[in-house]
C-alpha cells in the first residue's frame, strides 16, 4: 500500500485535529501547573492538584495515540476492503 493511501486528506485532517487538541491540552496543563505553584505555593493541596494534572495529561496522551491509531487502522481497512492494497 502506498504512503498516500495511509496519509490521505481525511487522515491528515484527523491527525492535525488530534494534534492541535492535544497540544492545547498540554499547554493548558502547563499553564495550570504554573498557576497552582504561583497561587498556592508548596503544600499538600498543590501536590494533589499537580499529581492529578500529571495523571490526566498521561490519559490525554494515551487517548491521542489511540485515536491516531484508529484513524490509521480505519484507512488501512478501507484500502484493503476496496482492493487498493499494493505490496511494496
């Protein structure tokens, strides 16, 4: 299967959408972490908030990987089903 079959316009659009959303989430977590450290200072509450942020950030990144993988798998399945599968 040719690379343009893997990375067609639909897949590139989905990949860009997922990447932009995850990048925005990462930036908001960085901003929130800075805000918590600035507003609360060191302590139990800021530690709990930062640990929760880290957990949620890992979940967001895993969701990003799953969605990108599903988009690529869907395109692969569509190409195999339509008979456009070409061994390189």
